C-alpha cells in the first residue's frame, strides 16, 4: 500500500518523467474526424518531451491532420504498476536543427523498417498514477 494506505497514488510531474525515461514502449492516441486510433511506438524522452520515429502512413497522416494527441506508457511487476498520460501536441520535425537534436537521442526502430520521420510530443499536461496490487476487499466490509 502507499504511505496513506491507499492502493492508488497520484504521481508528481517529476515522478512521471522519471518513469517515462525508463520505459521504451508506449501508445500514441490520435483523433481524426472523430475517430480515435491507437499506435504502439517505441520512444525516448528528450528535454521533457516524447520522441519517436515513424514511416509514412496512417500514423503520420493522422498527426499532420490533427496535432492534438494523447500518449500513454505503463509498466508493472507482481506487486505494483504505474501509468503515465501525456496530453499534448505532436510535431513532425522538419528543420535540420530539430532533426540533428533528435538524432542525438539515438532512437532506433525496433523492427527492420525505415522510419525516417521524427515526431516530438510536447506536453500540455502530464499525469500519472501508481497502483499497489493486492486482494480485492471483502464486499460485505465495504458496506459496513
């Protein structure tokens, strides 16, 4: 349990970035024309932003049409888990300076495909929660 005995703890912004820096896989959620779509991406953090690479296709097109995105990453073990949500704007990097800076992160595709475009998610809001696992409380004692 957390310090106050609760199974769910809200994370500070600093804790959220620390957890994201140790993660490698997240999900990018886009919305174009009122239809949500979810794309798994490998990523890194750089200067308190999310950085990933992509190829031409649906993911890139959806970002170009609507830069407002949500990014989520999480992880767990046997005793606890966490989830961090970043709401922000996805920017396709196109200047030489932006691309050179992104290349310093040494982000490589996981699969053998060309992913020539860098995308940076600049957060407007970040939040996270830690979950302590345990048995479900007794139903009858919950209503006492």
